[in-house]
C-alpha cells in the first residue's frame, strides 16, 4: 500500500449509535491501526431535518467507552491530538461553504444539471407511473423528453431567469447512459452495474446544502481517505460515488461494504425492536430520547465490560481463520484483515455476548472487580475493607457474568442471613439438628488456627468420629451461614466471616428453628 491509510467513520447524528455502527467504527479503527494509519471521525450532519441534538456527543461517548479513539475529529472533542493533519473542520455543517464550488464544477463539465421540478410535480409523475404499473426514475430515459423541467431542456437564459427570480432548484447528477460499470469491493469482489438503472441523484439544493452523496465524496477526497469501510446499506450508492470520482477526475478510495448484523431469530437486520422483545440492548450506552422520554438500554449500563463487548462485536462479520475467540484490542489490530470479513450477514447472539462477558470476568484482576463491587456494596450501606471484598470475589467469580451478580452470589459474606430458605429448612431441619449444630459450634469454637483447610479437617474428623453422616451436619451448617443451600466452599465462608460471626449465625438459626 503506497498511500497512507486514512479511514473515516462518518455517522449522521440522527439518534443513538446502533451496535452495527459501533462495529463499522471498530473495523475502521482496526484497519487503520493495523496499517499504521489514521482513524477519522466525521460528523455528517447535512440533513438538518433529522439532526438530533445529543447524538454527536452520544457517538463520541460510545467510541470513548469502547476504547476506540479517533486520531482526527470534531476539534473540541477529539480524544487524541485534535490538530493533527490539516483536514478539519470535521462536522459537515461547518464545511458548508466548501461544497457549492464542487457542484458548480460538475455543472461546468457537463456531469450535472439543474432541475426545477417541484416536489408536487415529481409526486404527480410518480403517481402517473404507478397507475401505469411503472416506476418513475429521473434519469436518461425521461430527463430530456420535455416533461421534466431542467437545464437540459430549458435555454440558458430561462435557467438564469428562474434562478434569479429565486425559484428553488436542485443540482442532479447526470448518470451516463448505456454503460456497464465494473465496481470493486474489497469484501465482495467485482460488482457489475448497468448505468441505465441509476437515477440522477440530487447532489445540491438551492438552500446551499449539499446532499449526503456530494458532501461525502468531496470530504473523502479532501480528507485524503484511502479506504471507505461502511455498512452494506451504502452499497447501492457505490455506482454513483464511483461515477462522481470519475466526474471530478479524482482517484477513488478503495471500498469495503460490511455485512449486516442480523436478528437472532427470523430474517432481517437487527433492530431495536428485536432487543426490546428478546431483552438485550442494541446500543452501546443507555439513550434517552428527549422528545418521547423513552429510555433505551445500553451495554454499559447493563453491566458489560467494554472490552468484552468490543471483542464480541469484532467477531460479528469477521473471523480470524482460527478457533481463537478471545482477543484483546491489540490482538485484534494484529489479526484483523478485510479479506476475512464475510459477505453474508452475521446473526447476533445475545447469549454469546453474555458468554464473552463471563470470559472477561474470569480474566479480570480481583482488585479491579473489588473496586466495582465495593461501589455496589456502598449503595447498600455496606463498607468493608477492599481486601475482604476481593477475597469474596475470588470465591464466587467463576459463576458471575456481571459485577452485579456478586451480590446474589456472596451477600452472606457481608451480612447475617435474615431468613432461611423454606424448602431447605423443611428438608434439612430434623429433630436432632439443633443439638448437632450446638456440638459443631463448640468444635469450631475450640479451633485456634482459623484457616479454611484447617477448620475443614477438624470438623470432618469430628463428623467421622461421631459417625453422624456428613449431610446431617454440613447442610444445616450451610443453611445457618448462607440462609440457603447455595454458595461456595463452606469452610472458605467460615474462614472469611470469622469465628465469632460463625458461632453467632449457628446460635441464631438454632434459636429460630429449634
Ligand atoms: N453518513 C452516512 C451514515 O450515516 C455515512 C455513510 C458512509 O460511510 O459513506 O452512515
């Protein structure tokens, strides 16, 4: 690759960023970093009717949470070196003044024309075509027939007059007739398109605003973008984009269209509705719609680790060619290759997402998890030494998917059980149980070296000598300490809560149940 790799993520700030968008950003980032290039965030906000106030900040916060920083982006918010390069501003609304000149260039060289048709006129054409069982396309087959009002059929004076009188107009691209375009996509290979099926897309409007197509191509060119990596939904725009590069006589970047992320069940693209129905988020962060006050769940707020989330996303459409599933961001940069991105859609699997979180949970350092869990404990009014929290986490971590699971897995390490599982009591609490526990209690009281292994050997030796049967002792003992027949190794619990609390809990259950 001779040209410096420069890629961009170019979202429109129209609402929260769907996980498909996060994956696009991620693949762009991985590709850029793999090739020692730049990852650019460009905000495509030319469509003011769809503009949503907090969406840009949401996008930036999401990238930050995912730890995929951009090298260049909106100046006030770039995460690293905002002034690197000379390609700003990075919001299209702030680049508005740039685009007219390019629309004019296309008009001058005959690749575009001015059209005055009003939306009512266009609607009438559409309606009439529909009635005749046809589809109305504004292009070569009707643009010069006289029924459409444009600079291809009007005289120059007439065009000038209309513009000067303030009539609204648009600049349309003049798609070539009878040509077979051969397009290259890094993921899909060659795509052949007959230009006769293309419509003459609007590039610019008389209000001074470019449309997505013009702004996108001009900016990719001015920002020296080498590779356009974006979602499959933009594939239909590819012929026009390639033609625009030709019309400007610019070298086109390479294109790669990523596969869709599909619903877990059924067919089609993963939507927010699927998430609502099946109970998982489709957005990285929680999002509040200011208009409706509707709050959408986010992976962050649902307790996912961002590295687990990113790892899961990386494999939705790309595979490393090996069985490896757990990748750090550095490993992803190393392994990522566009040629291993699949053409077909990737089915989203919410259970797999949980699996990733659990895997990451096991890898995390206990002291890191202790900080997170301590915050939850604090909310419950429990403040304990971090080393104690850490020790508790080591006991239950194996079964936790989220940090929030720690409470239900280990609450008995932090507080005396208030109630006892009724079913367990019915099954385990026999006539002689109270007195057995009284005896165990004095055995435990006599132990000086209060370590799990030592307590275990003494208590087990006592049970063996007494010939009581393990279940008769261990189950009620567990019930007294945990409140249910659950939890980690019993002697580890005893060591953690200490002798005094152990004896207190045995005493408590005896007085409540005997
Ligand atoms: N603004 C487009 C979007 O919202 C960008 C498409 C592209 O990357 O060219 O996804």
